[in-house]
């Protein structure tokens, strides 16, 4: 089977779905690999490196799509600016597209793929099980995003992170509040802590308290009897009463913080508002809020997608694609996630989709011209 790697055309996307290192491994597994010219350049991978790894570099994106059985991408298909065609229309019938689809947010894209008889595996839907750990692209990208969020926020803060004793007196450490102790939040905690900040973490799941404290953070605990975690280990949508309690408790911590990083997402739902306009007004001048959930509605009431703005003397960063800012490493780990998935669903360069197998069943959104993912299907009815 032929695997095609197109250049990402989604605005602001610097990552590439496959690196030269993983390309050579896929070829050893029996696949043919072809890469669109300059597909990896924004992530630091040259056409020459792909050629040396055994891939065929193709000038025409139409030829690439037309001659590939499997397409590996980072972003969902969008309109191609040069061709005035959607990427879906460039794929041939029966193609397997593996990408971040976010079909619970963009069900119409899944429907369009079904109409074109393009099979879709969504990387964000890979089950969080021990067996699927190596394929968990959501975690690998969130890990990098968590690190980058602290570095980016620190650039806008007019203070240093660590406690520092100087001849001119003592400089107090920066205070960082992180909302959400998932993969991104824990990486942000570890990074801010290593830089010397005092870090407090809030999460609706009491179960993560131990992890937060083991990384040197202080856990902001909301008293509740609600079970805040679903079977997959993700945070559930919280009740109004819980969110009210959480906001009251958070208010005090946020107003004392130098940096607030929000990471809370609920699969298929708009991100919950955790930092209100009122909270931002109470923050110290020069403080920074970085909203990692800005792509899906945002955790900060006044963040703006794709913009860094100053409101009430507070810098609010609405960067929707943090992994793209660290494209080299993000591409490397994502390519390895894809390799692990392809190894799981193929044999000697031939992909076989077993819809009853647990991992395939979890992440296969479209199969044989039909949207088969139940939650996505429900959104289309």
C-alpha cells in the first residue's frame, strides 16, 4: 500500500505527519511512502532527508492524493488555497485518512468523507488504554503544548520565575496557577516548577491531587461528592453548582497569580469558562493568562482565538496551536504515534480494518461510506 504525506495547509500549521526517521521504518514494514515537496520544511525536515529515507518526493499534490491508499495528516481536511478544492475532493474513493479529525466538533467533515467513501481514523479518538499508549497522539501533543505554554507565558511576564537572593535584595518567586491537571497541565506544572515558580493547580478530579503534589505543586481542592471523571479518564462536564464553587475558590488564587494557564477541555463540548472577566480585572497589572482551550471556545471569558491581547493591564494569550510552535518535536512524536497505530492495524504493508477490535473500533470514525462513530452520528441526525 502507498502512504502519502501531504504538506499541511491549515493556517499556522508547521507540523508534518511523518518524519524521515519514521518513513524508513514504514518502508521496512512493507509500505511505499511518498511525500509532497517541502511537506516537512516548516518542521525542519528537508526533501533530501525524505529521499535518503527511501520516500518518493512528489511535486504535484493532486498526483500525491490520487496515487495514495493511506493519507497521514495532522489537521482535518480543508479547502486547498491554490486548487480551490477541498482536500477531501483530492482523495480517491477507498482512501484511509488518518489525522486529528475532531469529529465531535466538526461532524460535517466526517459526513463529507463518508459521502466520498473515504475511511477516517481520528487520532484524538484513540482509546486511552495501556495497549494504545504508544498511539496516544492527544497526550504526546498535549505534553509539548504544556511545556510551550509556560515558556510562552514567561516571555510576556516582566518578572523572573525563581526566588533570587541578590546584593540589592531578595526577588520573590513568580506564582503560577494552572487549571486542569491532565497531560498538558502536569507538564506545565513540571516546567514552571523547574524554572523556580510557586505552582498551584486546580482540577475538578480529586484523584489527580497526588500527581500534582508529587510534582511539587499545591492542589486547589473543591469539596464535592460528584464523580468528575468518565470511564476513559477524561474530565466530565461539571454541574453548575460545582463550577460556581470552583470559581469562588479560584478567584482568590487567580488574583494573586503572575501567570494563569488554563487547559480544561471536555471532548465534544465547548470548553468551560474558568477565568471570568471579573477575575481578570482583579489580577495584578502585568500578569499573564494563557488560554490553551481557545480553539474550542476558551476557558478565559475574554481570550481571543489566534490573538495576544492586553485587557485590564493583563496580557491574554489565545494561541490555538501550541504544538505547531515546537514543530520539530511535535512532528517527531506524532509520527511515532502514527507508526505504532499502523503497525497495529497492518500486516506486511497491508492495512486491515477490524471494526470489532478495541482500538480500531474506538478511533474509526468513517468506514465504507458510513459515519460509524456513535457520538458523531448522533450529531448529524
